[in-house]
């Protein structure tokens, strides 16, 4: 088993080495579960993608508040905030 080193940023972010992402066929947006094994050891588990299409919508429904709008209107509003 080979080891590689990542650095924890001030915001608590870690970059996973590219060769490991490719080896495990990980894609952007996939969820990783962190499990504490001991005081100095962690396990990272790749969670299976959700099969629930409603769950795949993410935060959109939370902000829509029941109002049906066109995608173009949403995009315009999101881009205005950048």
C-alpha cells in the first residue's frame, strides 16, 4: 500500500490526489464519508450515489419555496449574485 500526503487548509479542506481519484473512478459531486478510527487515524468511505431523483435536486427545492419558475429565470437570478 502506497501513501500520499495532502495538506489541510485553513478552511478545513483537503485535496485528494488525482491518481487516487482516477483509480477509484470518483467524479465531482460524489460524497465521501469520514469515519474516526482513532485519535490519529481516519477512514474515508465513498458513498453510493443516491437513486432518489428528488434527493439529487439538492438545495433547489429549499429556495424555490413552492413557486414554479423557468430555468432561464433562475439562471439570471443566480448570475446576478456573482
